[in-house]
């Protein structure tokens, strides 16, 4: 019984090490193949962030959904859902 348990634990350890190595290799490949700026998670320095008036999320205007109001003022939203909720309130 002890040999079987040792084998199972060793197999589990090998699987965990291989998974960790695979994640490292995949991260290196992603970093080498993605365009400058990465996955778009954080904006470049100096970009003015805008705030969604519905949920309060801050995001760069380039990633936002916009709505131009009658006076020409532009509102920015994190999603279509927030934009529709804002329209429903107005």
C-alpha cells in the first residue's frame, strides 16, 4: 500500500511541475507575440481616464463605449449594459 501511495504522490508532483513549466513557456510566448502594450489591461502612461457614470468604473476612452448627448457632451461607459441603463434613467 505504501508503494502505491508514493507512486500517486510522485505522479501528482510531476503533473504540478509540468503544469508550472507550461504556464511559464506560454507566458513567454504570449509576451513575445503580443503587440506593444500587452493585452490592453492597463493604458499607456499619460492617458486620461474617464469614469462610467453608472457603475463608476475608470477606463481609457479608447476602451469605452460612448454616447454623445444633445449638447455635444460625450459620456463614456464600460459596457453597452451601462450605456443602456444610463439612457433608461434619462
